[in-house]
C-alpha cells in the first residue's frame, strides 16, 4: 500500500522562514556596511570623498584614500532640507529604510492560504460524505482503490467461527490449502480456480466465510464492495479495478474479496444502459480483463459474494473467471444448532437449556438472524434481572423477531377481543386437527407489531424441503381457520383475515401455476419461478403469457382450492364447537396459551 502523506501548515511556515533567512543573508553579503548620513556629509566636507554614486535610496561615496579595508562610504539618503536643518545642531543623524519584503510576501501568501484552506475544507467534507477518501489526498487519488487490507491477525476469523455451512467450508478449505502449498497443486499440472463465487440468501455468512479463508491462509485480504467501484466521474471505476489488482499482485499470495458483486457485475445491456459508454460497463469490462490477465500460479484468488446470481453478466460466470460457485444456503436444524453454539459463547447460558430446541423454533433463520436472536434473548434475560439466559428468553426473542414488539398499551374493546380470541383459536384447532400440519407452539391475543391483534405460532417438527398437494391444502385450511371461526360463531367475518387470505391465495396460485397440482389444467408451469435467494415479492406480469381461456381456468382452480380450504376449516370447527368456545374463553382470560395448555386441546381432538 502507498504511504499516505499529510500536509501540515507547519511545513509552510518553516519554508517561509527559511526564505526570509536566506534573503537576509544575501542582503548582508552583497551590500556595504552603511554609515550615518551625518558622517557622510562630514567626510564630504573634509574632502575625503573622490566620487559619489546616487541610488534610489542610498548614496555611495568612494574615498580618495582607503581607510584600512574601507574604500567607500554608503549612507541612506536624507532630504537636503532636513540635512541642512540638522547640520545646524552638530548631531549625527541617519535615515532608516524599512524593509517591505515580508509585507509584500504576506500580501499574496495570506489570500492564497485562505483560498487553499477553504478548498481543503470543502474537499474534506465531500470526502467524509462519500465514505472518507482521506481529504485532499483522497480527492487527488480518486482513481485509487478503496479496498481495506487485512492480514491474518486483522480478520480475527477462522473456520472455527463458521458453522452451519459445512459443505461451503469444505470447498473453501481447498482454496486455503492451495495458498499454503501452491507447488503441491501444480505437481500434476492442475491449477486452482481463478475465482470463487459465494452465492446465497442475505445473512448466511458469505462475507464471514471469505474472512475465514484469509484468516486460515494467513495472507493479505483485500476487501471491497462492488458499489465502491462506481463513481460520478467516468473512468474512475475502471481505474480503481486496475489499482486494486496491481496492489494485490504486489502482495501475492493474497485474496481479493468483492462483496455485493451484483452492484458491479450486472448483465450488460439488460437494464437500460447506454452501450459501452456506461460507467458500470467500463468498470465491468476492466474487471473481466483483469481476471483474464493474471496467472493463478502467483497465488492470487478472487472471492466474490452475491445474493442475486440471476442478474450477473454471463461473461463473469464462464470458465476461466468465476470457475467455481459455492452455495451458502440457510442452515438446517443441525446447522442452526451449531451456529447457536458459536454465538452463545459470550453469554451466560442456563446449563439445562437445549440449543436443539431453540433451533427447532427457528426454521428458515439465517446465521445473521440467529446472532440477532441470541442478542435479543440476552436482552430479555437482562430485563427480567435473571442470572442466566433460559428457554423462556429465547421464546420471547423468537416472538419479538417473528411477530413484532408486544403492544400491551394498545387498547382493544371487549367486542374486538372476543373476535380475536375466536379467530386465533380457530387457527389453533384447525392446525391441531390436520395430520401433516406443523405443531402449534403458542397462541396469544396480545397485539404485536404494526397491525397484528393476535398471533398463532407453529413450529415444524423437522426441516422440510418438499410439500405434497395434501400438505399444501392443509396449510390453506389452517390459514383460513380464523375466518371459518368467525363465520361459525358470529355468522359474519371481519377484516382481520386479510393477511391470511393473501397467503392462502398465494399458496393456491403456486399450486396451480408453478407446481402443476390442478388435475384440470395438468402438469404445466404457467408462471416462471421466483428468484431462489430473494425473499421479496416480485411484480406479476401485466398480461400472463397464456390465453384468456386458460387464464380463466387458472382463476377457477385457485378459487376452488381456497374455497375447499375454507369449507374444510368450517367443518372441523362446527364438529368441535365446544372446544372452540372453551378455548376462546380461556384465551380471553389468560391472553396467552403455551404448549402445555394447547396439548389439552390436541388430546381432546383425537
């Protein structure tokens, strides 16, 4: 890395003083020692001066006979009238010529210094807002790479700190082995992949894995985000790419890690860019050229991470660039337990607590979610003045993360409380009656989050990756259990089931349009699959790519699945109306029912 130089105002002051000192020495070396003007007049009257040279400020008289080493007298000129007046009093007099050098010098130095200071202040503020380019040095080196460089002791992360992604860790262990023993891998002519792309949902530990590779290998680790390459100035991104690879080659063996690669490597021309003149395209082209231009035998490995592989340019993913793609997916139940073991090292944990039970409560949680869960559980234990973190704290943390913050201060009238109690108990009883539905963990009528007046938490007994048509139909029935309870008890329904209806309709549409589970339409896919890694809803196309007749059949099939689920839920609640009444009354009294209380109703349904 280049050594950074900081300009200090003290350097400027020392330079000015040195110039003044040199000027003083020069003047003292070239000029003759002056005498008072009265002495010059006396020597002139005595006839000692042979010739006179008049200057602008001085008058020089050459002596007829040298007096020692002195051959001339130099005096500062005095006006004749003043001299004649002073001669009457027989006194020595002289004139002092004030030096204006410093004044003249400061007359242009001070304005220049003010201008430079204002410029420095403005550039420094701009640099701070843009992430800190290092003041004037950052502005003048705008094409330099902003990559942070770590060595083994700086990352502080090894494979011991990574859990729940055993397959990905094993893949990257080979990269570490190559960096430690490059000659062994080249013995048979093989070479390590040029680039390794870490692909997975947000929060699964892609950046942590990259730092662990650097920590294990003990080599310099260049870390930069894809968005840091792109600037408002054209060509800056490409310059930073060149500078980054130049620094990395100079410190090889090393690892270059580019986080959020999709910010830099989007497919060219696919998102409205303007040909090859677009700044992002120039930066991407430079990255492609650099990845083709280095020799893997020098020990330079490119790691990158993204949660949007579908938008990357195909040129990035071809052989010879990112040769290997490593999936870093959400952990399974065992993986979640291993991740929890890493995060609970620094908290006081109840020895009787089983982390496997906590892992069972958190299906779909990523590594970042689990780290947040442990912190929330520790905060919950702290709030209740406990000495150790217990299972109740983890349960409260899960509820807070999944359902939102508890809002006991929210006032609900008695009529709405009854509606919410029957609604939530309807979900619970329908879920308990379905053989393949997830177990009910807790049900409550305490408001949480933004709009939830109550909630029912289900916990799967094991991780599932497939769902049958019957299981998906049961999920629809459970979601519509609240609406069914309102219809059975009150003969009417409220707006509280809007979210349930949306989720039930989405499942029905997936069954028909993506999974081919409708017998009338057949095993065809009508709507393309969603992104594997993005947990955001994608907009539906304005016009489905099907005929109007087929679209009508799709709508009918979705309506039939949702209606069947509602009828199924109503049948269960009508058959067990007494349990619905008893459960709603208990819920109104206690506000929350835990697993032990719910188990009583599960036994009664058998």
